[in-house]
């Protein structure tokens, strides 16, 4: 849904500026607490990750799907997921495990 997405560059900037993040080989996830409402997601997959738009879009779909399954405990957070090049070269299971770990870490570190 549109209300579950970060739509403006200002939203991305403020979320990244809060500096609450989780890193691994596949993704960097930034989070910022928001006063009301559910979780919102922003995704960045640059051409450095893959020159093929099909692969970048597939990766974005995986991130959105993982967020959809785990968004309930993330309520009250704005999230920005930045994909790294290794994310394009790994399988779906590793991507899902990585994102699940990020959701847990971000909730513990930034959701207080």
C-alpha cells in the first residue's frame, strides 16, 4: 500500500540521518522511530547492484515481501533498505534470512 512506503526523498534523508542501522554483506537497513502509525519502507537498489532492471526489481520484490510478512512488530518505524551487490548474487533463502535478522536487530536497537 502507498501508506506503507517512503515516498519523498526528505523521508529517506531523515531516516538515514538518525543513524540507527543494521549491516551485513547483503543489505544495510536504516531505521527511525515515528510518533504514530505503522511501519513504512523505502528500498534502494542501484545500478551497481545489477545493470539489469529485471534483477533489481526482483530484489525489491523480495524485500517488500519480507517486509509484508514481518511489518507488525516493526510498527512505528520508518525503514530504508539499501541493497549491496552481493544481494544480487545470492539465493532467495539467504536474502530472506538476512532481512529477517535485520528486522529483529532494528526493532531491538531502534524501536525502543
